[in-house]
C-alpha cells in the first residue's frame, strides 16, 4: 500500500489506543463498524499484536463474507499466532491459500485475496499437526512465490530442516511413555514450567488461571487476553494422584511470576518475574511455614539489563546454569554457567559455548542429581519444530558431549520445554501443546527406560507424630557425611505439607543423621551408602509430637497484654466447658487438644471478658491438620467513652432506602449484632449517631439523619434490657470525615466512595 493511501486511511480512521480498550468496547465496535472500518482496525490491531481484540473484529468480517480468503487468512493467523491453536487455524488457512496476492493490501475492503504469507502459516499449522509432507509443500510454495525481502524466509528454511528431523525421529520412536497428568493440575488456561521435586511428590508449576477472587482480571494481557502468570504447587496423594494446586503466597496479582527451579530440600524457589520490565531471576526462601517475599538474585553477573528467563542449581549448590539474551552470545537466548568460589562468592558468568548454544534460542536448563546430565530446550535446526528437549553429558574432563535430541514421542512438532526429572532420571515432566490437552499448554509426565542416573544413592524419610499430628516447625534434619570427599554438614527442614524430607547422598560414604528440635537432640542414626553400581534409596523415619492450644489477650489499641482476663470456651449448646484467667503476660493455655487427632474438627466460641473492656465473642472452627499448634491471640476494646463499637466489631454499613428511615432487612441484621453486644455488656450506654454526606441542604440532611438515628435506636431499644442505654442522634453533614463539603458555592469533586465514607452510622460509648 502506498504512503498516500495509508495516510488517507489513518485520517479517516484515527488511531485507537488498543491497550486501553475493554473487550466489550471492541465487541461494540464489531457490531457497529462498517466493513471498511473493521478491515482497517483489525489490520492495525494485528500489526500491533493485539490479537485477542483483532480476532473479535475478524469474526465479524467472516460473518459478512465466510468464504473470503482475506478474512479466512486473518482468522487462521490469529488462531495460530495468538493461541498456537493449529487445529482451529488449519481450515481457515486452507481457504486462504486458494487465492493469494503478492501485492496484498491489508487495509483495503476491496482486497479479497490472502497474502503469500498464508502458505507459510498453513505450513506451520500442518507442521504442528505432524502432517509433515503437507507442511513442506506449503513452506516450499511460500519460498517459491515470496519476495526476497520477506522476514519469514529464514524461518521457512529452518522449518523445512525441522520437518526432516521430525520425519526421522517419528520413524524411530523412543520407548518412552508420555502422559497428560490430568485436570487436577491442567486447566483450560496455559500450564507450564513444571519443576518436580527429586522424590517426585511435589510439582511446582506456572499457570495463567484466574484467581478465585477474580482480582487478576484487571491485569489481563491486553494483547492475548491472558491472566498474569502465577506459581502453584501440587502434591501427590497416597495413590500417586496429583492434588488440587495451591498458589504460592508471594504471587502478586499484577505481575508475572513463573517457576524456574526449586532447591533439593524445597526450601528455596527460583522465580522469573517481570516487575522491572525486562524480566529477571528472583528467589524466595521458605521460613516460618511460608515462602518469604521474593528478592532479586544478587549472584555475580546473573541479572542484567537483558532478559534472564531461567536457571538451575546443582544439588550440591556449587554451580548454577542460567539463560540470558545478553550481547556476546551465539544467538538469541544462551545458557551460561557460574561457579561458587572457595571464598563463597560466585564467578563471572561463562557462556556454555557453541557445543551447547546455537544461533537460535536455548532455554530451560536442568542439571540432574549426578551433576553430569544437562537437559535443556532448543528451537534450532535439530529440533522437530519449535523447542525440543535435548540432553548432554559431562565427561571426566568436564567436557560436554554433543547435545542429543531426546526423540519422539518425548518431543513433538510444537514447543516441548521445561523438562525436569526425579532423582533416578526415569521420570520427568515437561510442558507441551498437544492434541487431547486441556488448554493452550499442558504439563505431561514422561517415563523412559534409557536415561536413568546410575549409580545414585538417596535418602528419603518422614517425621510424624504418634497420632498423625504434624511436626513442629522447629524440627530439623541434620545430615553429616564423615567420609565424603568434601566433608559436609547440611541442615534441612522436613516438608511442611507432610513431614517428608529427601537428600541425594555421596556413594560409598558414612553418614550420621540427627533429628533435632532447636538445641534438643531427638534421635541419632548412622548409616552408609553402597559402593557398587546399583541405585539405592535409604529410608529413615522419626515419630513425635501432639497438638497444643494456647493464646493471649491484648488491648486492641496499645497492644498491651492484659493479665487477669477471663476466657471461656463455649460449646454448640451454649455451655461453658473451660474457663481460664490470663497470667501476668496475658497468656493462657489449654489441654483441650490432648485427646484430639489428625482430621478432627475443632469448633467452639470463645468469650473474652475483662473489667473496663467490652465482652467479645470469637469463633474457632478448624480441622486439625499439619500445623501442630493452635494459637488464639485476641484483641479486645476498652469501654472508654468515645469508643465506636461498630468499628470494633467490624459491622457492615447500615443502609436506608432513598429519603426513607424505615429499617431494611439487611440493616436489621447489623442492628441485631448491636443488640447482642449490648446484652453482653449491660453497663455501657451508647449514642447511635447517623451521618450524611454534603449533598442536599444542611437542614434536610439533619432532619433525615435524625429520623434514621431515632428509628435505628428504637429497633435496638425494643430488644435490650433498660432501653434507656441507647439513644439516636442525627448529625447530618456536620461531621464529615474528609474534605467533601459542597454547600453554597462550593462544588465537590469527590468520588462516590468518598461521599459514602461520610454516610455512616456510629455506635459510640457515652457511659461505661
């Protein structure tokens, strides 16, 4: 399209900020725009990579002209590029190539043909579907027809090489089993970047699923309509099935966090996050029963101004391999290595060299427990298509072998990436988009019989209590090697989820295992590892513990611990079954859980009372699980004059119909709570104050608020002893809590939320 024509189109159809458009706005555009407008706007969206919105407009174009090669091309392109959905894309692209034009005009409604690029994209769709002869035919057709300046020429030539690789590998499949791990982990959203624990019982992965509270909806990618990336973990149950995933606590709704690697004891997780814009490697340590806030990795030279996407740490913690697209590499993304020096610092990054890295992209390195087997993915000419998993081996001279494609069916014609394995190397997990999956990417389990790590010694154990209770968080496992080449002592923590622990051991060595709780030695065990060529798994367990319950009572303002407070436990029938007085540190403890076991439900009310304080009721309702201790820490409010008990008890707002003062059902629910509070605290006297915002006249607001206050007070008076303990008073707009006045010539620019803050009901203590 010539420059003048482009200028005229942009003058007629002004540029729109697609990143700020909502899905509904695009759908409104689709329903009201002319065909010419739809052509122009969809073309611009496609050029700017707003594929999700573009597809909405293209669907409308197809409804107008279902057989148009131009519109079918757009639909096929968007299905393929936006979602990697080659199954949907293929029939559209097959229609597109029936009429192509080397002078294709993407912005003209008169254009009926598709661009020559349609042959390339149809080739990609056939390639992903492993219809390799058809793929080659279309790649060759594209190369024969396209101009010499097409940016897709290099890719088409690469795809032709990959088709040949794919044909050869499919003809000689490996004896591997590839299994989708199911819909407990996989969803209709993308799941990828699996990291399996060495013992195979924990699986950390990345997902683009929505949060349960839908708080990530505001942070969807405007180009592809994807939710942000978050990290989840799933555990295997006793039947070997994966349980429902749990989102890690440090994930933020507005950022992408993706799994990279997990330490062998699962106490450190390495994370990719794009908070800085370019994407860097972060980490989080597990302490106090949770992963801490993420910190940026400060190892020498790892994070840079370029894009760092992945890393893996050797089990001994002495080497790290990471990925970066920094300048000076061999291609796009390369794999680098750093080594821990004798002084504890890390070396400068060293590129792994042309034996591992290619002019294309290498990513997702994973080093096996033997520290000699490196798995990674590459999208170069030895791939079946997209990323394939490769494996290389390090010899006695620290030289890496030529990487070998792991073959079919482990690899497919699409992206196969993020391969990690269990300790023996015979089971691994990767992410891939294949037929029969649940979403755009799924996680698959790979079982093979030819890539095992031998010989390997490992330690597996479980700490549990004598009645299935979980272990205290202070319990550690200390492993000392007395005869290793490098004498070592390593402290690790049992997995909080199930008390399990795991470690890789040095062959032909003597070990001492200590179970400790702080400075207290719980148990000591000695053992040694085999010296032969057989794999071995050593199991060492320890049993301990029971449930405990304790608590404190404090002032909710000063946080002063309150001695001599009364604490009552009340059962479902309303009977007190335990009573305590807090000690001089405001603490109490109970033996109530001594007879309880794992899985029991613990449910009762707690009344907390003290002279000069409001009597407050708290609920306890929990299932006894892995946490060995229940801590009940209560904050109570004083009966000081001026205390707003509505704020103390976190009451919901009391609403009235417009210009009305009658008690609505939802308001009655909140007022009933005040009734209960006043009956529990018979000595307090309360003023029920009703307030309005500034809108309407002062006199009207005063009158309305007074009617509402009196009406609310009468409701409560009818339900308590000594009705004189509460009265209603309307303040109108005289006590605004913010700068939202609007009387006379003042014009308020406050939001509805700011006005709402002034429309409140307060229950202030006026006498105690």
